[in-house]
C-alpha cells in the first residue's frame, strides 16, 4: 500500500532570519539579501558579497547560544528541527534523520593555518564531518535511525527529501525528519571564486542577459514528513504534500550542465510520473536558476522539454536572486519556499534582472510577487557532476 507523504512542520533560516515570516518579508517581498561579506576578509577574492545571516540564534533547550555570536550549522539545525517538530505537534521519537550537508567548515581556515584547533576532538573540527550533524540532531532531539548525510552538492537537500518521502510512501517509516544546511564559509567561497563562478557585483540575475554568476547564501531548512494517515489520526495539520520526486544524471560534464537540460528534464518527468500529475497541472516552477551563463539556458531548455508547447505559459522564478545559492541546503529551503507559495497563493519573484535574453524565453516572475491560486508546483535543482533532482509539491 502506498502512503501519501504529508509535510506537517518546518523550520527555516535564510539571510532574512528565522521562520516563515522572514521569507515572506524577504523572498516574497522581492528583496535581495546580499551584503558585503564580513564573516571573513574577502579582500583576496574577486567577489565580495553574500547573503548571510548575522543575527543570534534562538534559545532552545540544551543548546547554548552565545550573545552576539552567529550560530554554526549544528546550532541552526537544532533550532530549525525543534521548530519543525513544534509546528508538526510531534516529538519525532524514532524518526529517521536525513540531511543534505557537507559539514560545517567554518573552522577549516584556522585548522589548516595552524591558528586554531589542531585536534580531531575539537567540536569545530568534528562538525566538518557531514555524518556528525544528523547524529547530533538525532541525539539531541531523541530521534531514530537511520541518520544519513547527503553530500552530493546542490541536490543534497532535495535528495534527502526524496529519500524521506520514499520511506513514508513505502511504509518503512511513518515520520521522517529531513532537510539541508549550509552556512557561508571562506574555504567554499574561495573555491567558487577561483572557479570564476561568483558574480562580481552585489546581485544575482537569473535568466537575465547581463547575468554574471551566482552568490552564496546562508540556508538551513528542516521539514517533518509524515504519512498523511498518521497525521490525520493524531490530529496534525497537513501543510502540503510531496507527491512526486525524481533524480537523474546527465553524465555530460564534471561542471557544465547538459546544454539541452536532458538530466533535469528526466528528473522532472520522473517526479511528475510518480505524482500522477500531467505537466499542464503545474502552476509554478521554482527553478534552480543560478544566474550563471550556462545553467539558465540549459534549465530553460529543460523546461521546454518538460512542458512542450505550454512552456511559455508556466510561471518560473529563481529565488536564489534573493537568498543566494545555499548549496547543500538549496533544495530543502526552496521546498519550503514552494510550499509557502502553494499555501499563500503567491509566486515569489526573481529580482535583479530586467534585460531579456533570447535564450531564456519563458514566463519569469519578475521583481514583484504574483498572486496565483496554484494547486501543484515543481521545484528543480541541479549540481556539479551532472546530477539533477525534482520535487512535485501539492497544496493541502
């Protein structure tokens, strides 16, 4: 028997702050979150901006938060998971923990320069091991097993949700805690900068003729997935459903996407088929939309494959123009944004770009949120190595 996959709670952090209202006031209001980098000295790099959260973490039981200190991945994950469970109205006891994370690398520059901790026992060093974070989350909140970290870059959070949904659909688990996390760190910033992937201005312009590249952003999202039957039986509120998911690899290039978006199109078609939803039922696409020259053209081509002659009528936006690219967290945060779009009947805009590109010829929601009473939405993500992932979400 296949079980419906319900979303019953979420906790989220972006540069705009914690929670749903912060997303409404930032992403849905069409605000870009980019500011000059202060977390480390950006002077050696070509780029100098990111969308970072510089506030304090919320108080949660058993998690010390130092006043005036920006929390690390572990603290933010705990805060978001605690909020997700509170919203869901469940303690999650025994639930598997699936997270897209490559670990917290904030201590890496100190470690390699010899100016910080040099022992494996140091907590900041240990947090750089991806598998430590789901273990920590499980131990702190009394969750179950398996506890898995997905590290396949920008589709990691999406993969965590897809595998969590699979456990629910097949009846292997009735509750799963899953999501993704990335906070901007100098070592990762430096890698993207050296690869000339980062924009040299203070904006990301997806699908715009003047796009220069991406910018990084802080992002953490944790979602509680449940069997819809279990949620109803205990009186929980179903916020929305994940009805389809798909993963693919285009095997085209180690970094560049397939120019026709073949892998992304296959992932989306698999998600639609699993959801039992025709393409013409999709009322909105939250695109990967990195603002890089190759990605945006390839993704546009993929959307033409998915929707055929109807492609120009499907609203598309890239919320990375507000949040920045959150790497392993991207799919989880954008799933929350897509869920809010379904619940509010409001499509978040793509900001920062006004110059049309003939190769990007779809209905991009520009600058201002667009009211739309949609019932189904598609969220797409792609990553280095040619891996692609897609989710179909449905309004409750």
